């Protein structure tokens, strides 16, 4: 399974040529272009001039020139990198207690962080939510969660994954609408559950696609997480889109948080970076499956397993 945009590639995961946000890189094909976007190499003024020339009755030579300019614009739009307008840019911050980075583990040692995850409030108090594409090619023993990670510091300890819970729609066909996983985690030498240490985000299902959210992620080349606030919007019939710059490789699995408490920093997780193109191929556009009854059922399974 190829990792999505957000996260570096764990062992055995995708290469760089087709990574989504799990290890974001330029895609082999151009990402979806929203209506009205002007691509690199063609300015708004140039596009307007082309349109005016093309529509203005004039000499045959001028008409042919307009045709050539329009053809050149179409060529540039196919060849130039797709850079959407950035409405906002994420900022680096110190982190949130319940959101952290997923690390590879080898011979009991932490490797590099490659995705993002967050603690979810539950009766068993030991569940973490992330994108399924981040973890489905790994064994639990190869994954550790470090909540609040920043600058090489593990302020709330290192938590080893003991189980990975995904649903059948993901396991059989990697259905992007089911790109969600829960991890059961524990800490060596301690019986204290992670939620008692970090607190937990509430799980929200059935939320509207248009809602104010805070999105947090760990770029795999950075030592601190990033955050951005904005409004999500519908994408297709079963997903959401969030537009904000900076969400590069490593941010897959990062939570879409609604109703964030300004005091605790905790909110309701209504999505995770994943789904379409495993979270998206460009840093300024991120996607998430919309959490529905399927995610609620998966949560109940994780509670039973936890």
C-alpha cells in the first residue's frame, strides 16, 4: 500500500514518486484542479488578455496570434506544477497534548516520524486515531506514538502500538472513504492509560462538511507540528477538503478538530488527513473521509479490542 501525502515512508511503504501526504511528493499526474484556477506560467492578466484577443474581431493575423497564445496557455496549464491559491498558511507551534507523531520502531529504538495521530476519548482510554494508509503495511510492533512531540522531546512518553484496527472496506480495496485506523497503545512498565496522561479528543460522526476546524500535522522534515484554522468544505459525496498551506509529507493522519477548547486544546475529531489521494498531493489542499456510522462502528470494534 502506498503511503499518503502526510508522512514519511515507513519501511516497505511507497516510494517518493506517487506519495500522498503520508510522504508527500510531486505526483506522477497533475492533482485535481479546482474550477477557475490559473496555473503557474499563466497570470490572470495574461489569461484575460488572451480571452480578449480571442474574442475581438480583427485581422486574420491577430486572430491566429490569439489562437497561438491560447494554445500556449493550454500547454502551460498541462505542464506547469499545479499551485493553487493559498488562502492561509499553517504556523509552527509547540504542540497539543493529545496530538502526536507516529514513529517507526526497530529493535526497540525509535526511527523517524512518518505520520500524525491523536488520542481519542474512550471507555478503555488507550486508543489513538490516524489514517489507515499510514499503518496498514506495518505490524503494531513497528509503530510508536509520541504525543506532544517537539524538538526531539517526548513530553508525555513513548507509547507502543499493540493493535491496529481498520475495517474490511479498507483492508479489501483501500476504499478512500474508509481511510481511518485506530491504534491500541500502551507504555512499557506502566499500567496507566494514555488518556489519563494526555486527555483525549472526542470522536464526532455525522458532522456537516462545512464547519470551522483546526488541523494539526507533523511534517516529516520538521521537529515541531503545524496548525491551521479554517473552514472545511465538501469534496465528493463522502469526503471533506481543507485548504491551507504547509501540509507536506508526514501530516497524514492529522486530525480535523471541531469545537476546540481554547484552554485545554482538546476538541472533537471529525476527520483525519487521508482519503482522496491519501490526503492530497499538494501541500495547500488536504482531504479527509467524512466520519459516519462506519467510523463509529470501527470505534466500537477498537474499544472491544482495547
